[in-house]
C-alpha cells in the first residue's frame, strides 16, 4: 500500500532538510560531477535498474514470514536466511582485494590514475571500473561480514562498522627526499534504512572518517592540518518510492576526498588536492509494459576544491539523462540512452560548456555463461571561449564533435573461474584542458584455485590525448600512454585467519613532456584474523618503488598498517 500524498510531502520535506543540514555542516566545501562520459551514464542506469529490482524483491520479502537462522543483509535491504548468502561474501572480498593495492586514493602510493576520469570528482580516478554501487561507499569496514547485521533501533535497521588503523609511512609525500610520519585513520561505516511502508524506504549508506598526522600535519592533502576528514565516494542519503508502475529514488550523494590534478608538469603523477562533492538527484524507472522500460535521471552537481590554490576547479553542473530499453523475451536488451549536461565554473580560467551525448546499445547473452554488451554514439561538447588566459588556466579553445563506443564481454567459465574484458573510446572533461579523449582496455579474471585459495589478475591500457594543442602545462603534442597489471592471491589458512599477497606494475609514458615518464612497482602483504563474529584484526605492509626518467624524482615508500574492525 502506498503512503498518502500528505505523508509523502512531509517525508520529502524532512529528507531535504536532512540533506541541507549535512551540506551546512561541511563548511566551505562543495559538490561533484557524474555522467559526462557515456560509460558512466550507462553504469548509472545499470545500477539503478538493479536497485529497482532489489526494491521489488525486498517489498515481497517484507510481507512473507521467515523461519530459521536469519540476518539482516544491507546489500538486499531485507532479512534473509544464511543459505541465501552462500558465495556472496567471497566474491565481494575478491573484487575489492585484487585492486586495492593500485587504488589511487590518498596515501596509496599508486600512480595508476585514469586520465579519462581525472575530471570526475565523484569517485577515485583509478584505471579499473568501480566494483561497488553508485549508491554505496567505495570501502566497507567489515570484510568478514559483508554487510550482514542483526540490529534494530525501533523501526530502523542499523548497521555500524568501525575501523581504526595506525600506520607508519616512510615517505608521506612520495618525494625523492622522504619524510616519514605516523598516521591514525578512523572510519565509521553507516548503513541504515527505515521501511515506512512495503514500497517506500528511507536509507543512508555512508563511510565517514578522520585521519590524523602526528608529526607532519602540513603534508595532508587538505584539511586544517591536524585532522583530515574523509567522506567516501558513494555515501548516499536516499528515499525510494513506488508510485504505481514507477520506481523513484530521490538521493543526495556526497563525498570529501583527494582529487588528482593532472595540470602539474614535472611533479608527481598523482599530485592531489581536496574536493567536496555533492550530487542531488531524482531518478525514475518506469516499466511501461513487459517489453519496454524508460529510466530518467536529473542531477544537480556542485564541486568545491579545498585550498586557496585550487579555486579554479570549483564548478556546478546540471544534467538530464534518459535510457529507453526494449527486451521482449527478458534475455537480450536493445536500448538507446544519453543526455545533456550544463557545466559552469565559478572562476573564468576554465571554460563553461554544454555537453551532449547520445547513442544505442545492445546486450546479448551467449548461452548461460557469457554476456556481451556493445554501445556507441555521438559526443558533442560546446565550450565557451576562455575569458582569462593565466598561468593557472590552460587557455584551451577546443570543442568536440566525436564518437564513442564501448564493448564488454563477461564470461563465467565455471563455478571457479570468471573473467571480463572491456574495450572503449570516449571523451570526458579534463582539468588541464577542455576535455581528454581516451582509448582504453580493461581485463580482469577471478579464480578459486583450490580449497581456501583464490587469486585474481587485472590489467589495463589507456591512450589519452588532451584537447589542447599548446599549453603552459601540457606542451605541444602531449599524449599519455599507460599500462599495467595487478595480481592478488588470498588464502584462508584457518576459519579465522586469512593471508593475502599482491603485486602491482604500472607504466606511464608522457609523449611530449620530457622527463615525466614513470615506472612503478608495488608489493603488499596482509594478515586478517577474526577475533570474534564482530571483531577482526588486520596487519598489512605496502611497498612502492617509483622510477622516473628524471633520476632525481625517483622515490620509494614503505607502509606498515595495523587495523582493528568492530561491527556493532
């Protein structure tokens, strides 16, 4: 039964009030960008359709009585039996662990950022696609429990996961002359929902944390020096509504994190600054009939860079995207999707723009174990002329009339082996130019090698060309070629003890910029021990060697990490 219009208005007003209060608490910080590139748009709609499907399932589960041993699963938003969870935990752990070493987040040491996603403030600009939901944080503090809790506060289902880490870092700045520090990291994962009726749910999923640099707080990427606040990308306050055949999600998605500034020539590849980003949006999915479905997403994105030297990156963007699909047999899918975005920078050194993309896609299963998806279309970026040519702006006058395509093949060879290949070409907005055009390849495989043993291998290649032809930052004819791979093996030694080991290699070739080419090697060791059903201890070691053509810029970094997890 749907809630009344008066109660819906009351709840919606309170939702806006909560979102406004959160925004006010983050003083002098702002908000984000998502969906300029067609692949991001497509990923959003895929995730949103999955959310609608889960809403249908959990609404049915809310009506049915369950017996036996059940837990609350925040991935599904309902109480489920233990049997229904078999296999889920291991897969999610594997997807996270194989790429963690190369994740270009703060202090990771990795230079494997993707040039095509530098201009996206809503997630980390890593070479690999994000494995988690658009509406969920990029990290969870409970690797042994995978989001399952039995905790209720009145009518609200609540999950809290606390992580406390202590780290020794031998080279905080990743510089040729190392400066070491001890760092404390505290993270609280919040995952809660309130089912007002069978079909209407208010929820929040967030990762909130604070870092403290004991000896050199001035080396923090942002913050007041002593304490560095983190809000993980994907943290979301959402209200899901069912109105007849239409499922609606009203959401406010926020993050506070380091962003990559690729405008620094001669500096580190992953020079970073702080950015607070916020997406307030309304998405709707309408199942028109058994074959046709229409999805829409309207988003207001605001971004504010932290620090007086980065104010040229402040911006606002409004976007409207749509996806129409046809699937008469519920197997193959034919569709068309795209949209328009209006970009406005708060300072005149970077160029405002109207950006349009539209195309078609088809998704076809081959047998029971393989899915192929192919998409392609047009991209048109119309930039205004720059009003200020200054040392902090690229002075780019380029527009875009181009194309995009994306091909992905996913194959579940058997119960132990699965792999995915993605090939694409597309353009997205950039910080050192109006836009950047990239060709990229991602490949990943996951395998259960033997009892207790799992390994994964991921590889990437990216060729990127900025739109500008001559710039103070980029030089003439600047192009970037990147490739690398990541290997991770994990073994469940006992029911409580797990071991992991990984290796990362990355290469970046800046054709047109002398002396900036780099090679990087990274190694990791991990031990995780489950003290109890709610508590765990992890000990980790990371080592990165960065080799540049300018020998004076070479660096090494060692990190020793001790972490404690507790799930309330």
